[in-house]
């Protein structure tokens, strides 16, 4: 069985990655840059896409929705779940 190196045997969650899509209030490239910096350092984030124009942030990884929202909120940006 293939097991990604970053997961320990005590993890009971699904091994597949989750897509988390959020709306983040970003007014300038400095705002989106701050969001990119915190996501880049966050554990459990495999990849992310920050779109300043649509204020849409997509995160792929094993981090939970709450963890991602808390991390982005620490930048001072308003964050909410994306709704179509």
C-alpha cells in the first residue's frame, strides 16, 4: 500500500486531499501576498490558488476548513466559505 510520508499511522482521516474554496477580502497585491505567505507555511496544505480579482482562494491538502480559515483570518482579512 502506498502511504504518503507526511501522514502518521495514527491519522484516521481520508488520505485523499480536500478542496477548500473560500472568499477572502483582498484589496491589493499586498493583501493576496499576505494570504499566499501564510498558506505557503501552513502544514497540511499541498497547493493553493489565490485570485485577487475574484477574491477566491482555493486550497488543496489535508488541512481542515477551520484550520485554513483561522490561518487566513490571522492576516486580518475577512474570510468566508465560497458560495456560488
